[in-house]
């Protein structure tokens, strides 16, 4: 699961930047946090280090217990032009 979005990374236009959740940790008491990687494209994610990594938080929801889904929903708010990949 990942999202793809056009992104300008440090002055370089990436027409299909690949953004993937690499790690998720946390729980229902503190919510979820994750380490997200940005890659130049989907092929680069297979064998290259991310261009950048950052944390993305997501609140716990009793309606959706899937932590990864919650983190991706939060990422889609951050990157509104993103599509699922």
C-alpha cells in the first residue's frame, strides 16, 4: 500500500513521487505514529533508500482499528493530490 503524488522535492519535480509507510508503532491509548519514506518513484522504492523520511501521526479510532489505514488517511490530508497505488 502506498500513495503516488506529484511533488517538488528540493527544487526537483517528481511527477510520480512514491510515498510509503515503512513502520507503524503505537496503540489505542497514545494513537499511532509512523515512519514514512518518500521515493522518486515506485521502482526506486524497491531497491533504493528513501529521499527523505518523516513521522506521520494518526489518532486512534474505534471505528477503524487498522493502524496503517489510519496513517494513509492522514497522509492523504497532507498530500491531497495523491492517489492510491
